[in-house]
C-alpha cells in the first residue's frame, strides 16, 4: 500500500490524518521488523532439507536428502503400513513406533530435530521466568540467587519432601539448646 493510499484509507475511516513523519516512522519500524524476521529465520532456510525429512518423509525428494538417510527413506516410502501410521498419528508417536533396528538413522535425525525445538522452548520459558523474577522491586537479587531461582523454575524434577522431612531431626536452628550461657533465672 502506497503512502497516499494509506492516508486516503485513514481519512475514509474517519480517523485523523497521519503525518508524513509518523508514516516514515511506521515504515522504518516495519522494515526493521521484516529484516529481523529474515535474519532469525535464515537458520531454518539453511536446514530446510533436514526439516522436510522430518515433517514429510513420504513426500521428500531423495535428491535433497543426505546420503546417510536415503536408503532408510526409500525403505520407509515403500511401506504402506508406515505411510498409514504417519497419516493417522502425531509425529512424535510415528517416530516412536519406528523400529530402531530398521531405521536407526531416521530415528536419530528425528530426535535431533525434536530436541532443537524443545530446547528453544525451555530457553524462552527460562527467559520469561527470569524477567518475572528480576524486576525493579527485586533489584537486590544477586546473580547467584537468580541462577538458583532459574534452576528451580526450569527443573522438571519433583522434590522428595517426605524424605527430606524424615531426615530432619530439628527444623529450626533457633530451637537448639545452648551449651553454656547465662541463665535468666533470678
């Protein structure tokens, strides 16, 4: 949409006209955003053939597949049972159902692709957690404490509270009897 078309559109919508400077700012912001998207997704363009093998192994062109995967892809594409399984289940269930003895390289390839997205999810989740934890109210939070908070927040482990409680003899140090101290008795 050209600049004049945009101004005309905004006037038709009963909005106040947008100044030339504002339009230039919007245009520059959109160009910057477009460039950033191009840069971020460039990595995906570089591994497009690997992603295609994972997302659509029955439609992939063998010339675009790495030599180590080609034989297993041919075997997979010849199996009507596997094709039906692929169409009727999730990607995760499909790759889990493959026999490791027959398709070890494809399974390893799928695991690598799935791990790539899972790890980026964990990173995004951890950054969100960090942003919530470290804010203007909690400005005295040290890097060591932040690291500990993020470690707990991103961990999938469940603490064994029962075992921890059983192993404790005394829960508060302030309740420990002192060995030799002044007595308050008069």
